[in-house]
């Protein structure tokens, strides 16, 4: 303790103490009059700037939240629209497939009917040709049996009537 008491910094000197207090008060009032006001204004401005920044950040966050909600709503609407478009496309595809099936069936029925008509026409032509050939063969056979030439037109008429009365349905059934 003796070392600390002998140091000039720890000695109490009343004159130095009074001058230190006087300078402290002068410096304090000078700082209060000139510096503390400016420092306080700077602190207040900084505080206001920080408050505005926080307010702007809150506004930006609220705006971002609104935009995010709007974005989500638009995505949901886009998905809904896409699903509607897909459903409509499926319906269109199904109706087109059904229409194509119907058209194909109609075309098949038409061709089948045409083929039946062609077959019936060919059958009728073949039967007519067979009748004519039978009539010619009958005339020739009859003229050979009788031994003289028959009246071709009159005899052909009689043979055609006789052949016309014959039932050729057995030929049609076997064909």
C-alpha cells in the first residue's frame, strides 16, 4: 500500500481537483450546448431512418406475401384450366373415336351392301346366261332329235318360258 500512496496519480491534491471539476463542468456545458444536441439529432435521425427501413421491410414483406398468395392462386387456376383443357381434349378424342367407329361401320355396311348387290347382279347375269345357253343347247338338241331346223325365234320363246318356270333356287343355294 505504500507504493500506491506515494504515486502522484493517487495523491489527492485539492487545487488540481477543483480545476479538474471546473474544466469538467465547462467541457460538459460546452458539449451539452454544441455537441450533445447535434449528437442527439444524429441519433434521432438514425433512429427515424431505422424505423422507416423496418416499416419499408414490413411493407415489402406484406407485398411479397400478397404476391406469393396471388402467384399460388394463379398457379391453382392454371392447373384447373389445364385439367379442364385435358378433360375437353379427352372428350373430343372420345367423340372423334366414336365418330370414326360409326363412320367405319357405316362404310363397312355400305360396302357389304354394294358387294351383296354386285353378287346378286352377277348371279342374275349368270343365271340369265345359263338360261340362254340352256335354251340354245335345247334348241340344238331338239333340232338334232327332230332332224330338221326349227323356227329359232318361236322355239326360243317356248324354251325361255319353260326355263323361266324352272326353279333355279337350288343353283343359287349351292353357289
